[in-house]
C-alpha cells in the first residue's frame, strides 16, 4: 500500500511513520522546505516537498497513492497570529481531502484530537457519542481542530472513506518541539514546577497511537471517530509518577484556578505580547484545565483492536529522551536546585 503521510517530522507523525514502515507500507513523506528531517532518519520512504498552506503544492504528492494519513497540524496553545493556525488546520485539511478525492485515493485517515470532545466537570470519562458543538471549544487550537474534524465528517458523509482518530495526550520519546505536555515534563525535570492545579488528563503511549493509525487503514469505518487513550490521571498523579521515577520531589501546593488565571494573564501580556516569547502558561490552558480531560477508548478497542496499556513505560521513555537530548538536568539533585 502506497501511503502519503503528513506531519512525519513531528512527534506523533514520527511514530506513525515508523509503525507504517514496520508493516511494509510504501511511504511518501510530506515535508516543508524548512522541515528538520532529523526525525526521519532510518525510516524508509520518499520525501516530497509541499505545504498545507499552498494546496496545489500537495497535488503531485498524491499521485499513485492508495491512502493518506494526515497527522500534520499546528499544535500550540498560544499563537500571536491565530489565522495561520486556521489556515493550516482547517483550510489545509479541507483542501487535502478535496485533492485526495480528485486523485482517487481510496482511504483517508485524519488525526484529530480528543480536544474536540465534550468534557464534564465531574470527571466522568467522555466518549465519541457525547453531544458537542463549536461553542464548547476553548481557544484557537481546539476550535481549529473541531472545524477541521467537521470537514472530515462532511467528506465522509459525501462518500469519501475518511476515518477520524482522536488521540488523548500522547507521551513518549522524540517529543522534540516539545508539545505542551512535553513542556510539563521538562519543567518538572528542571525543578520549575512548584505547584499544581486540580485538573486531569488521559495519557497514552505514543507508540500505541501510532499502531492505531495502521489499524485504521484496514479496520476503521468511514465517518467514525475513535478516541485513542490510555490512563486517566490527575495532574497531581502524573507529577507523583514522575517523582517516583526520578527522585525529584512532587509539588505539594495546589493553586486555585483564580490565581492560576491571574498568573497566566500576566504571562500572556508580559512574556507573550511585550517580550514576544511563548508564555509558560496561558489563559487557554487554565480554562481547559477546569475540566478533567478523561476519556474512554472502548470504541477503538472494539472496532480497531486498539490496546490500552500502562503509561509508565512511555513516561520513562519521555524522561530518558528529554535528559539524553539536553532538555533537562541529568542529576535529580541538580534539578531540585
């Protein structure tokens, strides 16, 4: 099977590329002119230059392909120019779907996000059937991913074989950017996590997320959304696991959301708007944190043979990778300092 993969130089995309290659897929890897190709070392496949912001540049990449796996996305919780995020996430997805139809590509797997789901304040896990609308989306990232997902659903309704995957919070090695979750780990390892808020996430091993992309190509039902998750954990439980793993003390002070929001407000203005740097905390993150992002992967287990595995090995892989690549101190005592 010849597969066009977008986002292969990113965290999740890198692991998807490895999983597809391991199953013998003939890979065509979409990259931008400015892409760092380091994550593609050792992965067999042809690279082709294109940009989601320039749809016609994608047309040659689709010639002869049997499937598209669209992982690429602009994933930031703070961005000075939100229009760029909508162009990449929404317009880029819509145009890639159109071009795939015109090229008669048979299957299309779209990597969405669990962020497009509706979450409850009581912490009960959500699933794909929970009613949700654009009004439930907090911030530009969630809004753009929700709108892109709607494009994928519309394409499926019109007969295109589109499967939608909704990973929760992938963790593991090779998070080079790093993602917002990866920054939590890096801050903890560097002793910059003095307190926490009462929130929660579902953490999933990124290698299992990658394996599900392979499964979706053959087992996924068009128009279906599949949550890909692992363990539902509070932020405090995550930090305690990191503490037990590294010997770095876990924070014991819980910050009320009102104080966290005030801190985030000044971070956005001073660090973001005045200094032009990415703030350590944003109002969007605080607002998202008011609901525990717990989720059920029962549908993916039934229909894709997806496996929920303990997240500890993925946490260990992430910690080891961040330390080995200079993101964090090697010595826990030094990190405490």
